[in-house]
């Protein structure tokens, strides 16, 4: 491509690749003869097709290539690439500058094509040094194959992610082509903001219980004799409750880490889901909730459920606590058998257990239902870290199940999760 063209050249197949590792020092295919031509299989100097009729077996009956309606073998237009692509020739002049590169760098195509790389893509590192002068891709070490992705700055301080590949005709030879990938930093910024928000939330949630623990323990140590036994017991119970709160928060953080990294372990055992629901309802009534506020419906018989009992308790505890804290009226918990889907060979359906928890409160607005299972989503201002439902979804999916949110018959929020009940593979 020459400067001034309206569009970059198309890149066909494996154009952007390094040298053939099997090539010799003279740049020729070692399978070729001294005249630089490929050595065919036959002795008559012609290639031997695989087919017995002398035609290419990949071709049609008339010897022509079959049609390619999907365009899978067509040239790839650089403008179709999602990331910015910049290619410079052996002289360091830009020969390809795709639409994504123009958008990310805010450099028009006409101003980049044919220009020296330093002028078309004037990059600096975070210390203000000119990047192409610093790395010297054409005159640097001949063993270098490229540059890993790193943050660099465009004029005006705009940050971009840049990586480069040095294309050589032969190992240790001169750079014949410089292929550069340019990406925006928006996705990384979102990840960094999410991490910063997580740190801020954790710091805020830890501050309150730790302040309480520190205050009560310091008071008891300094003035132990001045308090009655009942006062001491009250203070110690408060310290114990706050310590439990810190423990739960740390457990949530560990769960988030395992979910994000795909390392959440599920230790499957037989679980009586009906008994688990009863235990959680009893714990809420023991904490002061009226027994009339809970309605449990268990449709028996239930299939044998194999799941992680601790994780099931975590799911039920979170959903019931949300219904009690953020909902109103009667909290209904329904457990029933369910069919998840058909087995691929058509022999039957996959059995599962479905648990539905709903309340009679104001419910969740329609526009917010898509964000319920994301980090830091809070349905109200009644406290909480906003991490519970994110963890619940991760636990359910680690079991191979699904969870949904909707509006219950009484108008409140309704959560329904379904878990497959199959035993672990080593037991079948």
C-alpha cells in the first residue's frame, strides 16, 4: 500500500506471521532444491495429487474449488479486527492502519499511511521517554521477537495498551515488518474500579465491628472490676457477634476470589434440602422473627440431592436473610422436584431439585433485575455488602445449576434455584 490510499490493504490468511523455523539461512525452504523450487513427489517435476483421478480431492467434480458462502477463506479486512492494527515495513513506514487504530489513537488514516512510525504513532512511556527511540525495533538486538503488552501514552496523555511483533525473514535477520496491536484501556479501567470498590467496601464493613471489638475489650481490660457480671456478659456477647461478622466478611472475600478464579470446590454429599430449610427457619424464629412469617412447602417425594451441605446452607441463609431484611409479609419457601433438560441421547430428562424463596414486599424493579447477581448490588439501604447474591450465583453454577429472579405471586422478590441431583461420577 502506498500513502494516500483510502483504505488499508487486506491481510490474507497467515500474512502476519514470523519466519518459517524450518527455513535455511538463505531464506529458502530446505525442502527445495538448489534452484529454489519445491521438490515434488514425482520424478516428472509435477505435484502428485492424492486422488486417483488426478484432481485435487478438495475440489469439486469439475476440478474447481467448492463455493465458500460463509467467506471463511476470503481475505481478512483489517477493519474487521476489534483491536487496532498498525503495520510498518522494513523502512519503518506505516503500510496498514486499520479503523480501530484510527479510532483508538484519534489519528486519521490519511495522516498515518506512508508516514514514519514515530510520526504516525508517537508513543511515550510513563516516564516521558519516546517509545520507538527507546526500544529501537529496527536497530536493536537481532534476537528480539517483539514487545509484550504495556501501558503507553499518546500525545495529550491518553493511555493505550500496545504490543508489538518483529517479523524477520530468517532468525537473527533484519526486521522486515513490524506488527503492532493497539487496544484501549476501558476494560482494564473497569476492572480496576471494581477492585477499588471491593477494597473500599471491605474496609468500610471491617471498620465498624473491629472498632466495637477494640472498644469493648479495652474497656473490660481497664475497668473489669467496675462492671457487673451481666454487663460483662453483654459486652462479651457484642464482641462475639462482631467477631462473627468479621469472619463472615472474610469468608465472602475468599468465596469471591475462588469464584473469579474458577477454583470454588464443591464437596458433594447427600443433602436433605427440606431439613436444611427447616434449620434456617428455626434460626430466624430463635432470633426474634415470628413463626407465622414463614411458610414452608415441601412437595415430596424429592429426588436424592448430592451437593455441598455447607454451600447449600450458605445459599439458603443468604436468600432467607434477604427476604426477611428487605422484604415484607410472609416469606414462602417451596421445595420441589424439577426437570432440568433432556439427556443428549434422548433416554430421558435430567432430574433436579428446585427451591423457591419469595416474599410480599415491594419487589425488585424490572430495570434492576439484570444487575441483581452482580457485585455490590443492593436492593435497599438497609446495610449489607452487596456481595451475597453474587456469591450465591457462583455457588449454584459451581454445582451445575441455575438461579433466576422474578416477581412473586405476592408482588415481592422471588428467587428460584435449581440443582441437578446426580451423584458424583466416582459413585456411578
